[in-house]
C-alpha cells in the first residue's frame, strides 16, 4: 500500500475511527430524544448495534494507544497504563450511567460481570490458547499472589458483605460502611501500585524478557502524542454512555431480557480490547503479560469502581445495590477458589482453561435463569 505524502491525510487514514466515533456522537447528541417515537424492536436493536460498534471501535483505539505507551514504558508500568486506561472507561461510564439512570444495581452487575468475564471467559480463552500452542506456560507466582491476595478480600467486601451488615443490609451499605470501604479500597490499591511500580517490580516481570524489534521501534513514539490520542478517543465513549444506557434499557425491557444483561454488555464493551490483548500475549507465550492485564483489570475494577459508585451514591443520594444474589455469591466463591488453584503452582495448562470457560458458561446460564 502506497503512503500518501500529506501527513494530515495519512493521519486520517490511520485514525479513521475518530471520524466514525465523533460522527456517531454528533448524531446521537443532536437527536437526544431518539427513543421518544418508539423505533420498535428491530429499530431499537439496530440503533444499539450501531452505537455499540462505534463505542467498541473507540475503546479498541484507546487500548491501542495505551498499548503503545505500555511498550515504551516497559513492564510493569506498561501493563499498568493499559489497565488504568480501560478501568477509566469503566469508571466514567458507570458514573455517567448512575447520574442519569435509575438502575441501582448497575455498578454491582457491571463489576460482577467484569470478574466473571475476566476470570471465566477471557482467562479461560488465554489459558486454552497458550496451552494448545505451548503445553505448559510459566509466570511469576509472586506477582499472581499479589493480585489474588487483594482481589479475594476486596471482592468479598464489595459484593458479599453488604448482604450481612446490620445497619445496611438488603445488599446496601450504610453511610459509615460505604466511607470505610471507599477508604479501604483506595488505600489498598495505592499500596499495591507502590509495590508494583517501585518496591517489587520484579514480581510482575516475565523471566528472560527482552524487547523485540517492533517494541524497540514503538519506544521511539512520542509519549505526549499517544497520550493525547488516547484521551481524544476516550471522549466519545464517555459522551455516548448515557445513550447506550437508554438503548440497553429499552431493548432489555421491550424484549423481557434479564436486567443483568445491561451490566454484562457494559463489561464486554469495556473488556473486549484488553481481553484480545491478553489472549494474543498468551498466544505469543508471554503468559506473565496476559496475567498482569487480566488480574490487573479485575483488581482495578473493584478498587476504583466501588469508591466511585459509593461516592456518587453518597453525594447525589442515588441508591446503590452491591450485594449479590445467593447463586451469584456461590459462583463468585467457586471462581475465586478456582483461580487460586489455577495459579497455585506457577504453571498453566489447557485443562485449567476449560475449567474457567465452564465457570463463564455457568454465569451465562444463571443470568437467564
């Protein structure tokens, strides 16, 4: 393919997603009452597919630029940039949906979907991909234990404990418990970041890693330029989140679908680019990079999304339902236990991939039960 001499034309050809995402943003923001005329089942689904595709492409672009920054900054800072970029999309989307919607369980459903999609579907796909190509794959056990050691208590505190508190109960936290969990989550994640980026960086590095030629080439890219493009691609995702919530609610209620499906679709939208990167890393026998991305996204989701949702609930008086149903609590416990077993020996294989895919399948079945 020949390269055009005009730098602006080359930029537009490379960043064509900008045109499509901002065009979609303009169309939906100009006509804010697009559902008032009742487009019908087919019309609503087509509008949703259009909006979801535009936001998904923008999310892929965000992760692409975050990945370039990741290669330049190297591990573990690189994966951290990628994780925080994706988590920022989730936090901003959930915050926008909470402020403009009336679904008190949205944050809970999205967080639980993230846990199940990552520790079930994406982790299973990564282990399966790596196991088929390489048999057994190694990773840094100390790094995985650091992730799981925080994911386990924070997920239980956030998604299970609200069902058993005396002053809150019914799946909700009291103001005191909400402030306590906000403080706890942020402090623990801050300590984890210090460990990951300063005190024990070696825990999160792949043994024998060295940059490839393509990585060395990417390292010459301007950090400022990539950061700016990342933000520019992120804006349409944020602006369109309210419209996506309206369309999701419309499609779900009109077709009598499970309400949990809203959080699941949001999780898929957020995780698709990062999940693809993790599966590709496993296919290149970089299991440590895959583990850092997947477990890092779960930890960041719980540590950052919960405080954001609780803060909005306290400041704006929005009801926030965090406690899971009994069947989901059991599934969460089995998934966390299976993850501990999977990463317990420092090696992964194809059998473990099938186990995690089975857990993801169980989640999908329970969603429609």
